[in-house]
């Protein structure tokens, strides 16, 4: 079982339960919401031509919107490359070169 399958299985069993809460904003996502948004992101990526195994970097702030994007990348079959938002452009470029 991979992380996306684990999310989808959790959403089937516990759709209304809170999966994550941002302590700063108080915003929460339920397992059902997270799974639906991840599925929507994956469908969008596939429609845009993302192929299984393609390396895709995700440079985004650390907030609840990050999770559907990350799970969506994984659900699309892409190779998810997390990029911290506090990296310098040189550090990002080095990571991009490494994952080529």
C-alpha cells in the first residue's frame, strides 16, 4: 500500500473526520476533502500530460493546501520532489539538477 492508497482507504472509512488542522489559521481538511482534492489535482496533472515517473517539484508554503497538491502528484504517478519554500534559487537549481 502506498501513501495515496492509504489516504483513499482512510477517506472511505473516515470521510468526515479531520485529517489535518493548520494551527495558525485553524483551517482543517477532512479525510474526504483531502482525498477529493488530491484526486482533482491528479486528474488535472494527467490531463496536462504528466506521465508516470515524471519528476515534478512542488515549491509551496507549508499550509493545508500543500497536502492535496502533494498527494495529487503522487496519485498522478509522478515522482514528487518536495522543495522547501525557504530555499535559495541556487539551492533549488541544485536539487533540480540532482533529480534530472
